[in-house]
């Protein structure tokens, strides 16, 4: 590694950077799994709302 790209000279904490990347990867994977696990329910709800409207349609004023 050249001295110009040395993380310590650039004041970069590699451990913290790796940990943030790891946490973000876990969140992304968990979100994708949640969407896969719940896709049928989400689709069913969206179809219900499309056909019947939202439960609050009769009470909202806007």
C-alpha cells in the first residue's frame, strides 16, 4: 500500500468501517428476507385495498 493511501494517515478507522459495513449488510439481508417472508400478505393486503379501499376512507376528510 502506498503511503498516500494508508488508512491511518487518512484518519480512517478500518475496524469501525468494517463493522458499519457488516451491520448494513445484515440489515439489508434481513429486510430482503422479511420482504420474501411477507410478500404474499403484502400482495393480499394491496389487492384488498385496491378492491375495497382503506378502512379509514369513510372517516378521512382529505
